[in-house]
């Protein structure tokens, strides 16, 4: 009877060893998978951040280009307005100059 009990104990010990070894291997694999999953999540976050950055950068460039275009239009309009004003001032100065010359010729002034 004792031999049977010892054989049973050896068999149970072997089974327990196999179960514990299997559990350890599964636990180690689970830990490795979690580490890999965390690394992948970090890489995905970095990629998403990069995509968001590029999208924001593109939107900013579009906005900036549109703003520059509008500013260029305003500057061109101002240049045209200033040129017209300068032409009017030049004509007024010519008129004043002519008037002064005519006044000097007549002896007025």
C-alpha cells in the first residue's frame, strides 16, 4: 500500500510540476504580450500625434497662405490708392505752381 501511495504522490508531484511550469510559461507569455501591447500602443500614439501634427501644420499652412493672399491684395489696393493720391497731389501742385507763376508774372504777391 505504501508503494502505491508513493507512486500516487510522485504522479501528483509530476502533474503539479507540469501545471506549475505551464502556468509559469503562460504567465511569462502574458507579461511579454502586455509589454509588446504597451509598446505598440505607444507607437500608435506617436503615429497619431505625428498625423495630428501634420494635419495641424497643413491647416496652418492653408490659413497662412490665405492670410498672405489677402494681405497681398490689401497691399496692392493700398499701392493703387496711394499712387492715385500722389497723382492728385502732383496735379494740385502743378496747379498751385502755375497759379503762383501767373501771379508773379502779373506782379501780384
